[in-house]
């Protein structure tokens, strides 16, 4: 028995005689089996199976939670190995002879396990086509074995036997010569999204791509076969004049434009390769790539290990976590996209391995997160059937990890019904030149010492941020800053306008300008924060409640005293900030 199977058996089936397989609570055995080093399918293929080991594996597989994506992937991993599948078919045909000599209790449990296993396989079309098991013969032998059991044990197994007969009648055994998702040696299975002959209809693909472009933000994050193969309608242009009709139109437009910015170069590169030409210089093409096993574990996710033809090919490519690759096994008539993950773990193998996450739509949890495992396992079942295929892999020049967070944020904004941030500015370009909300008529004098950081900092430097920057107390323009002319201009614009855009190539100080603005806002929190407003109201209330001034004092002096008390409270807030 292979070590992973023995470990799973010891952990989950500690006492085979303790309870029946029908009554046992399903346990997540799939994590133990799918996490085996070297890949589950290759390990199964390298194992010498005996009748006892085969029966033990069926007991484990019968305990998998029904309908779970990881359970389907585990079952398909066993059925994908010809040695195991053929030996299982042999045992199913001779079940009566193999179970006959056993004790009644063990006979009951193994029979229940075989019946449960057969029901799980018949319940899933992909597993049913891949199994090639003699289900009808299994049902007949199972009924013969059941009749030899004591009455109570026979009645325990009877519901499973009846369900199996009904399931066989409903689905029928696999037809001879029917298409199977398991590829023959040296052949490639058609990829999802391709027609039966592996070719996508031009009109159907173009219509699908056009419909996808029309939906805009409803597009999946990762590009699909029809988009990369045929393209589609151009995304709507950005509006430079006028307003967007709705929040949905704005999000759809910018989502489509940004996504097309990444997809179009990849589509052009695939077209170049299909014509037999060399891909662009920034695109790398790897041939002879194979999918070698499935892996589950920290940092998590259902990952597949790609093996490149040479050990140094992955290192030369410069692929990092978050990079996107496209794979095809049929001359780029169809293709799959995947995201690179666990790059450091792959480097340690030093055998040309590359871990990738195939995601059905690229949305949802990160490829590396454990929460993505169940979501992606259904797609992994489809990938598992092409284990013998040889792929070509294209590595785009652009880094997908830089696009994905922005596209995901636009998708989240489309689903958020609370409104779009800065909606009036982004959709209708309203009040772009108006002062920001935190600048009011009574609180426009900001202390700008964080910006003029090359001058003595002992005294405040108050300026009206909405006017030319001169000292509020007089003295002309300010000087003594580490910002250059353009950075200072950007800083003034951000502090005095409701909406500002700072752009420039790397190293021009965009982040530093933002830091200066944030420091200035924090220095002046006493002018705009909710706590400061409450403190000012409290100070004024305290001044109102102060003992009355001497009768000789004029009303003006009383007002001045109250104003002084309020200003002192504001100054205390400013110092704390």
C-alpha cells in the first residue's frame, strides 16, 4: 500500500470493525491523499497493488464526502491511472469470490464500501465516463454476497444495493467506444470551451467574445479561449467629453479597457505562434511542458505542477508569483490560463517545476489561499484528465499581478450598491476645482511646516491653502523645502482642490508628495477632524458658561475672551496632532 494511503487509512479508518461504511461520518481524506509528494496520480501509478490494498483504497474512497469538489478530484486521480482502474475492474468482476472467505462483519463492510464507491462514481458524469468499471456485474456479485450475510447485516446493505441498481438503470453502463475524458497515451484531450473536434466555430466564438465585451465588468478576470483565439468587439472608449450615463457604464468601460490592455498583446502573440512565426521579443514560448500532479497545502489552494523541458527554463523565464501563463495542447486552437504560485517551493526542487493555479474565472480568493481550494477543485477535475498531454506555454511580457488587483477592485465596485467613491467627479466631472470638504471658510490657514522641511520648525507657518502661499502673518512667499518646483505645485493642488491627479514616471517623487500631503493633514487635524470640531464646540460652550465678566468690561472684551478660550483649545488639539 502506498504510504499516503496507509497514513490516511491509519488516521481515518482506525477500527474497520467499529462501524459500517454506510453509518460512518465522511471525513476529508482528500487532503491527505492529494497532498502526497510527487503528485497522487504518479504515486498511484508507481505502486504495486494487491487485492488487499485495492480493497483498502476502495474503503477510503467510499468515505469521501459526496458531491465535494476535492472528493471528485481524488476519485478522478485514482481512475486516471490505468493500473489501478484495470485492477479495480478485475476485483469488481470477482467480488463474490474475493469476499466469500472473509468474516461476515468484514464482508459486510467491504461490500458496503464497494457499493458506496460505485454510487459516487455513477453520480458524476466525468467519473462515470472515466471509470470503465463493470457496474452491472458489481451489482450482481454484490447481491450474491449480500444473500450470504446474516439477516441484519443483509438489511443494512440492502438500501445501497437497491440504489446502485436504480443508478445503473438511470445512467446505464458506459457505452463501448464512448468518449472518455481520459486521454490515450500520446494524445491530447480537447480543452474546455472547444468543440468536439477541438476547433471553436469562428462565428460562435466571435459572438461570445462580443457578448463578453458588452457585459464589460461581468467578464472573468482571466482571459478565456474565445477571447485569445478570436478576439471580439473593441472595448468602449473612455469619455473625455461629457458625462457617463451611470456608475455601471463607467466601471464597465474602465474594466474592459484595462483588461484589454493586458489581453490584446497576449492574443497577438498567440496569433503569431499559430502562424508559425516567432513570438515577440518580450514573450517567451516553452514547448514540451507537462502537467505532473496536484498539490494542496500551505499557502494553500489546488495547484498543479508543470514540468518544463529543461531544469533552467523556469529560472530563465523570470516568472514570479502572480505571473500569468497560457497553455495549449492542440496548436492553440484552444488554451488555458493559469497563475504562478509557490515560486520559492518550485525553485527548491531544481527540476524545472512550476506550480500554477488554474482558476475557472480567476475571481474570488487568491490562488494561494486555502479558501480557493474548493472553488478551484471542480476546474482541477477537468485539468486532471489531460495528464498525458504535452503543452506549449506562452509567458506574456506584461505582469498579470499588477493588473489583477485593479480589475478585482473594479469588479467589487460593480457589486457594491453603496455608490462609487468620488462619483460626482469621476462620472460627471463636477466641482473638480472646488476646495476639498476639509477646507472650510473658517479653517483655511494650515500649518505647512511638514512641506517646508528645510526651515526652522519652532514656529508655525500658517498659510491660506486656497490662495497663493504666503505667510498669513505677512512676510511674502515661503521657501525652504526639499520638494522641487513640480512636486511643490502638485502638493499645493492636492491640498486646495477636491480632486487631484499626480502622475509621472518612477522616481519622480509621487509617493513623497503624497507623504508630505498626509503629514500636513495630520499636523492640522485640529482643523478638520470630527474630534477637533467637537472640541471647538465644547470650548465655545465652556466659554459661554464661564462667569460673567466685570460690569465695567465691554461686550467686545467678553467676546474676545470667549474666542481666546476657543483658540486655546484648538491650539492644544494642533499640538497633540
